[in-house]
C-alpha cells in the first residue's frame, strides 16, 4: 500500500515518517503524475491559499478530483488540508477540492490561542488520549449529515470523516503518536478491498 503526501508546503517529512511507522509506504506528491502509484493521499497543514493556488497551477486539483470521482480514493486533510477538502469556506476562500459537505472558518481560534496542545479523547483510537497540536487552526462551523464527528474540543468539532475522507483541524504529525495515521491506513485498506472486489 502506498500513500502520497502532498509536498507543496508543511510537514511533508513528518507525515511520511508517521505513515511509514503506521505500516505503509509513503512518497511525496509534487505533480499530478506522482498520484499514479498511490492508493490514498495526505494533505499536510500550511497556508491553504498558497497550497490551493499551487495545486491548481500544477493541475493537481483536477487530477485528484478525477481519481476521487468513484469515492474510493481516501484523502486525509490536516488543518490547511482540511480547508482544501471543505466545500464551503467563510471569507477568503482558496482554490480547493471541495469534497466534503462542511463549512470552515480559517484562523478561527483567535490570536491569543493561535497555537496550543491538548489531549483529546478520540473513541475510534481507543482509551488513550491523543496529544493534538493546533496551529492557527480552522473551525468547522457547519456540516451536513454525511459527516461523522470523531472528536471534539470544547464543543468544537475537530476531527471527522465522510466516506473515504478524513479531516482534523490539528496536526497529528507533530506528536509521536501514529494512531491517526493508522486509522487512515485502515480506510485506505477498505477502499482498496472495494476496488479489488469490483
Ligand atoms: N491558517 C492556515 C490557513 O488558513 C492553516 C494553518 C495550518 O495549516 N496550520 O490556511
């Protein structure tokens, strides 16, 4: 199983290392053709306007959307990656994939608490809390019935999934815990099994 990590901005190396620790091969994706050998994609955090603009310029938005059209190409978007998966963005909105029925608001935790770390309880990962690092994180301000909530922080939804797509408003690659990457790999395995069976 091979996972692409979008390598335009952000913690590309950390996502590759976490994915490898979680049990799959990982490779950087810089151009549309790099997607060819991947069964899933991670979009790291960074600045969503910049990442979206370069993705559009390199033809990666269209290439991913084509691949995602049959609903069997799992994508995990963290922070800016989550913004790129949302079909609505409040205010200045970047070019993006718009594959999930939710609205997000950028940099929404306010200046004083622009970055913070909390231990989150995430049922699908088991009893042990997950150390979550938030950096100028977006908030999910509205979502449709296709979205399944997976974790909350002070009444804010901070992790969710919808079919093959997974998002978190925090950065899982900044702590040594690889359970979210493992959870994503399980989604990729399931999608690959569907592809094999068809
Ligand atoms: N604030 C960034 C944006 O709006 C996201 C921050 C991040 O990815 N850590 O794109």
